[in-house]
C-alpha cells in the first residue's frame, strides 16, 4: 500500500435523539475520480459524543449504481448521549489508504 490520503471536514448536520442519520462517503482515487474501494478494506465506524464506538462494520450500502459512493443509515436511540458524533470511513483505492472523517451534532429533543 502506498500513501495515505485523508479527506475530512466538519458537517453542519444536526439530528435529534431518536432520528435517523444518513452517513455517506465518496471514495476517490489519486486523480479525484470516484472509485469503489477494495471490498475487504472498506469499513465505516460511528463514534458517539463521548468517543465510544457505536457501530463498526464492513462497507455500508452502495448508493444505487453510483461508483465510489456508499451510505449507512443509523437511528439514534433516545438513550444515546447528545454531543458531536463522528464517523470514519476507511478503505483502499488503488495504492491509497483512504480515511474520511465527518461529524454531526446530536441534540436532545426539547
């Protein structure tokens, strides 16, 4: 495996406890072209506002016929903790180990 390419950024997405959030990742090669990752290397991990692993699984569901785009739906529980949650997508695309971090806020319903 060659270099590691980090993709990331903060999201303004806000969800309330009990709502479903759609986590999404676009895997791209070194030229920026959307490309499917090597299946055995692709994984998504969701962390709650206290950095506890909520779910970790191999590759989410591919979005339609779109190359390189994957999603995972997660419904927060009313017993979960509010805060800034993070999800990390990893996988190998060509010679790159791709790591993408995203964040969203989970709030208690008033």
